[in-house]
C-alpha cells in the first residue's frame, strides 16, 4: 500500500465541529498525508491545524452545495482518493443530496473505504493494513459496465 495517502474529508454543517475535533485528535497522523476537503470543512481544518502549529497539505475544493462533493467524487473515479471520511447530518435534508449520494456511490463502486462516523474513521485510519506491503485489497470487477 502507499506510504502517503490522499484522504477526503467532508462534513455537513451540523457535523463540522465533530470533524474539526476529530482532525485535531488525529492531527499528527493526518499531517503526514494529503487532505482534500470540501471548502468550509477544509478551511476549518486548516485553521485548527494552524492554531496547533501543525503543517498539513490541505486542498480545499468548492463547498458541498457549490459542487465540492461532486469534485471529490470525480477524484474518486480517477483513483486520486485512497480513503474518505464523510460526517453526514442524517437528521436534516441537504440541498445537494444528489451530489452526496453520488460521492457515497462512487466510493463504493471504486473500492474507496468511507467512514461516516468518528469511530469508523478512527478504526479506518489506524488499520495496520495501510502500511502492510503484502496487503492488496480485493476489488469488485465492474469490467462489463465499463465503456459500454
């Protein structure tokens, strides 16, 4: 597996504080990787890391409602994202629900692990498989759907 991962971080408005808290807790780990975030989430994480004196490579896309989820989904399709953390607000409707579902679907189709709550995110980033050179994840074969 790769030494430096690209990690997508996305959080709905009511979950942004949770995401920042999670990123602070995992700042040492996250700072060793490339982070790609939706706009506001990325700005908040950058600010939190700056306050902690943590240097990190954080790329901010557009905000979710302005296409940020779709931009990250496109990166997933191009195999530019290794894992994703998407803290979803399941209790409130989102104006860009189609983009949200697209991102979740593309992660499933392209075998990109995605955590939708903090404990799953903690378990995912702490897995020893990320550094196991003998581990190759099994991938679903969708060859019969490609370019038909």
